[in-house]
C-alpha cells in the first residue's frame, strides 16, 4: 500500500503528559472573513447566494420551520440537525456563516445574525443550547450531537464579527461546562438510546474541533477542563483508530451491511479524528492512523475526481456508484503534507461542481464518475439510497443534503491561506483567485490580491502590500513540472526552488510587490478499475462529455422525510408537508448520443484557449464555459447495463464495434453526463 506518512516532517511530533499543552499545528488557520473569493470564485459565491443555498431560509420548511429557529415546530428526524446543517451548510464549519461574511451579503448576514441571537438569547441556565429532547421525557438523554454543528458555526461567527466574540465565547464555555459534567457522569447517551445518538458516538471529532479552537484562542483559564473534555468524548466514542481503520476491519469493497461507521459522510468526518486527537495525546500512533486511513479509503474506494465513493455507505472502486475537503484542510494544517492539499483542490475543482447544476438551484444525492443518465432508477442501483438519488433536484433522496449541499466552497476558500508560526510567514495553500487582508505575526498588515483563472489556467499574478517585510510562501502542487517559472517585481523569470514542504518562498520587503507564477502541467493518464483511464491535466480531471435532453419538473420533496415528520409531529402545519417544494425544479437528464465508448489515449489533443481569456463566464461550471478542453479518437464498444446504470468499465483494451470518431473531453465538474473512468481501445 502506498503510504503518505514518510512525506511528513518529523518536526510535528510531540509528547504530552495528562493536561499538558496541546501540540501546536504546523500551520495556523486564518479567521473567517479575512480571506474572500475573487474573480470566478467570487462569481461562484454569488451564484450560491442567489441559488438554492441562499434561499433555504426563505422557503424550506426544514430550515425556516425548524425547532431551532423562532416560531419553528418541526424537524425531519430526531437528530435535530436541519437548521444546524443550514447554519454551516455542512457537517463542519465554514458554511452559511462563512459565505455571508466572505460575500459581505447583507441578506445572508441578517439571517445568520437572527439565528445567532435566537440561539444565544435562549440558552438554558445550565448552559444547554437549542431545543430539548423531542418528547420531553426524562428517560431520554439530551442529544448533544447537533450542538457540535452549531458550535462550529459559532466559531466562525466569533472570528468574523469581533463585536460578538465575547458573547459567543462565554456561551460556548457555559455549554462546555455542561458537556464536561454530562460526560463525566456517563449520562451523554449512546446508540442504545436511539439511532440519533449514533452520530454523537461516531463523530466526536466535531466537538473536539471546537474545544481546540477555544483552547487556542479563548481558553479563559480553563485549559485543563477543555483537554479533559476532549479526552472524555474521544474515550466514550467510537474508536476509528482501533475498530475500523485497521487492516483487519476496514472494508476493501462495497459494504452490504450498514453501520454508522460504514456511512460515507461519517468516514469523511473521521479522516481528521486522530489528527485532532494527536494534539492532546502527542501519540505518534495517532499520526500513523491518520495517514493509514487516507491510504485505505482512497485505495479501496477512491474516485478519479478526487473523492471516495459512498452511496450512503462505502461503495468500492466501481465508478458507477457514489465531506472531506474540510477534513483534508484540517489534517494539512496540523501536519503539512502537500498531497492532502492537492487532494482538497482536486475535490473542489472536480467532484464538487459535478454534483450540482451550474446555477446552484438543484443538486444530486449520489453522483457517478461514469454517469450516463440522471433519472429515477427503480430498483435503485445504490447501496442504501432511493431511486431518485442521482436526479438533479431539491430533495433527490433526503433533506440533509439540501440543507448542507453548498458547504464546500466557503470552507475551501476559508482555508486558502494559512500562516506559519515558525517565521510569521503567510502561505497560499489552495490555489485560486482570492483577496486577503489581515495582520500577520504581531503587527504586519498584509493585503494580497490573487488574479488568476486557476485551475482553468496555471498562471497566478499576486499584488501584495505589507507594512513590514514578509515571508510569502506559495504551495506548489505535486503535478507541477520543472518548466514552471516565477518572476518577482518584474525581474527576469527563474525556475522554482521549493523548500522541503513544497513551498516557493519569496522574501518581500515592506511596501508593494508583484509576483507572477507560471505553473507547467503535462497530460497525466491514470490507470483505474479494469484498466480504464482517468485523464488529468493540472488540478482538473477530464471526462467525455455526453450530450443530453433535460426534462424539467416541479421540485419533489423526500417522501421518507415527510413521513418521518408526520410521525414525529402529528400536528405539524399542513404548509410544511407539501409534496412539492413549489420554488425549485428537478432535472432528469437523458443522453442524446452513444455512451458505450472507448478511446485511444495516445490520440488525446489539448485545446487550450486560456491565454485568450481574462474573465470567465459568470456560470463557470456551465457547459462550454471552460477554456481548456480535449479531443480524442473513440469508438463504440460492448458495455452492459447493470442495476439500471452503466456497469463497471469492461476490461481494457477493448475491440471497436464500428468506425472511429472524435469525442470531446471537458472538465469533470462541467459534464453532468459523462465518462470519467474511460475504457481504452487501440486503433488497428
């Protein structure tokens, strides 16, 4: 098995005694709001704000009718997660709160402020945040898990709005005192108390994240209690390290028995669990476990688009079956391994946009690498999801992903820059168009503008102003070749000279500076399942674009969720239970061309118009908006349907069933119907 661990600097290892200081991460994150998207990324943020993401509070009954908001009275499950998911657009931080502050959008800022005020103004005297248990029974423990999500949203708000920091921090400490008491007495509940406690059991790392933020930024003299609470929730939770991510236990193919620890999102969250634990244990075995699990999950379930497969639960390597950016960003921050940042970029620029329509008004629940249609398939080909799961819609399977589907870009942007405490340097980690403004080190006011259409072109232009000298570092992806060059302040271009962490280091004087970085990429043909190929060029993955007809219907709501609401809330208002959402549309996509294709990889030609483009279209992921495409020679082959969708690619190379012809390859994220793991043939 390929291992990532040897690439890790040994400088990060530390040793702790009980209640010792947390091991410092290699790099420090930057407060929410200091980094803002620019260029095409700013357009993308505005697309999200103007689409479904920015209007859920207006009409989604699981958000504006949630028991978490003023006047609300329902939840779609006993997990009480809908509004907490909305607050962050995610299972983690940096969603709705981050997007509102990144865009400085007054409408969204008003929504998150209203949620903040209602939540904190109604905090219990004992520190409890949010609604009580569903039935009011003292026999059922309080469910803490959705508060993990709320805490991470509060972290972002406290960073972004200094006028609210003290209020938020005080509320968090009050709540954590209650959490410590609850776990110390063993009264936190466990899966035997109901399925809603399973996530609390397996996703303890989400609470640890917020505890560590308090420790690092606002400990208020309670360092020992914070660390002890971290240890308590880890010790009482599921051991990802000992009971799942081991050679004996981990699933090497699609699972057929479903548990909370086989769940795809839970695995994405758990990627970072031992990295966070390492900060209070100092145990090198936690580091080893972190990189072992990364190897395992991508070796046995990885996708060419950067993500791993899970159609609710882990789904193996077959490309017909389908949130980890934040986890990768956190692991990178703690350990500094370059390949983690590469993978986060690959997911953000490939798998993420592929699952959402370009206007951000509809999304999939499951996406396929080889996606030959997006339609209802009954019986369902998915492991544990419904027949509409790959339709682009409002609730194609269950409401959780409607509430949190727009989470990744705001969190990705929020981690685009970090700082290096070793030399007070500023790091550009996730490449793309941004602005940054803030204090680096003790007093260095730094402003950065990154002008680029990356990843659609690999030239980045930096305008940097500093009040003091600055060590500025640009992370260089592993795919970059030796032909790459840099120019500082208009001087002659030179080859890159990278440090051990894969940074190009530029020593800047006080005042204004310019940097022009030109990264060179080569075509990368990656072997995949049954010797099919994935086509990569720079940070982008390319797929054969399949033309399609788009049938538009009213946005259908999840019948399962509606039935759950009726069971949990027999007196739920009728307006919360409509079968259609009445504001959005569903999209069924059917191909208008042959999809049973193979290519001769030796015939691939890159068509690059990026040097002619200064500004990308507003809908950057719409068909035809990307300036780099490819062509290849293809032919039809024998390829079967299995369970209503494309079977795994037939073993390559294949025999053509007819004449050859030319096909077009486009960035994976722009191809809603596509072949991303492509069988090969050889032209006679």
